[in-house]
């Protein structure tokens, strides 16, 4: 993972806080239960004593037979104490494992490490922290599905279809996409003139996906591509590293707003293709909004980009600029 080292430091600190919080919760459970049921304390102490005896027996030494016999007796004591503890917990209407160590991630036991290296929980934490910073300046909290008004679209025909009904359908598809979001997933391509609600619904989807616990990033294509360019050519602000592209490639959902509004350059076209290609290969969806038609997208970015865009579900937006409609009301 080529993320800035600060996100790894923050992730380690978050793991430490989780472990501390879980330890405090376990101590609180023990204190409350053992005060009410003293026999629970005696059973737990018996288990701890058996564990200490095991260590002492190994250090004490003796013939293999003597050590084996002693360990067998101690193990039997531990088994009896553990069974008694579980019996008492169930009698008190608690699960048998209620006083066992608490882990936020049972795979790595909150160490951040699994058998194959970094645990998925650690990787997801780093990705979430990087996405949080990238979303800090975006208007993710400004719009939602509840503020999208289909009645603002005219009940008239355009290109052989009813504008309001098409926009009602688009609204429903976007809302369902957000509510049923999963990975892997396909993406959405929102196409139409400016001011028709593409950004509004894109933001609404991203906000809902974030609320469901996924890692989503929203940004305008011109701003994000410019940031990648500055990092790539060493023009980033002090403290930034070459990590924006990696963060965008690995987010659960990437919303690229206003594709086609960025400066037309081979570098930006390559950035766009690499994002599309890497994310689609990984089953990570994009939501792309653009004022360009599919034909114009093909002319601007080439056949390779167009062929990948065609695998996305395309929603065409119709009507008049909603901002002007509201002003006339």
C-alpha cells in the first residue's frame, strides 16, 4: 500500500485505542459480575492459578514422566475451573464467552497482522483515514436523496421520452444503488447537460455509501487530476506524498464528478484510463458524471476508455437547469 506514512501511524494509534477500549470493557464486565457473583471471581482465579502452575512446572524441570504427569493434573484443574466459570455465566444469563478477551477484529486479535501480513482490518483503516482527508473539502454533507425533487423536471417529451418519468427512474436507480451497495460492483455513468442533478445524486450516493460503513471518495475530476499531476511531477505542497492515485484506486467507491471539464492532455487521459482499468479489474466501482455524450467521450479519451465506460450502467439526464428553474419559482 503506497499510502502516506501518516495514515499508517494513525492506523496503529487507532488499533491501540481499540485494544485499550476492549480491555477496559472486559475489566468493567468482570468487576460488575464478580461483585454480584463472587464465585465467578473464585473460578477465574483458579484458572489463573492453573496457568501459573503450568509455567512453574515447565521451569522446575524433572523427568519427562514427572513433568507430563504434573502438567496433566494442572490441565485437569484448569478444565474444571473453565467449565465451572462457563456454568456460572450461563446460570447468570450470560453467554459462556462473556468474560473472554474482546477483539474488534477476531482475525488478527487487534494486532493488525494476520498470517499473510497486514490484516484486512488494518488495510481498511488506512484506506478510510486517507479517504477522510480527501473528502474533507468536498460537499458530501450538503445533499441527500431527500432533497432531490423530481417535480422540478418538466412533464414534457424530450428525445422521445417523458423528462419527469426518466428523472424519476434515474432517482430510483441511484437510490437503490446506494441502499444495495456491495463489492464487487459495477459503476454508473451519469450523462447530461449541466445543472440537471448529476452532482446532486452522485453526492447522495457517496454519502449513503459512507453511512453504510464503506470507504467512498468524492471529487471533481479537474481537481483530483491536477493533484495527481502535481504529486507525480514533484509540485505537491509540503507534506504531501505521491499517494492520491493510490487512494483513489483503492477506495470502495470513487465518484468522479465533471469528467471532461479537466484540461485536455495526454497525462490526464492516462490518469483517467489507469483509474478506470485498475478499479474495474479489482471490482471496485466508479460513479462518473459528465456533460459529454458517449461519442464525445470516445473522441476525447479514445477507444480503450470508451470500451470500459460502456460496461457501466448509463443514466441520461434530461430537463432544464434546475438552478434556473428554482430561481423562476
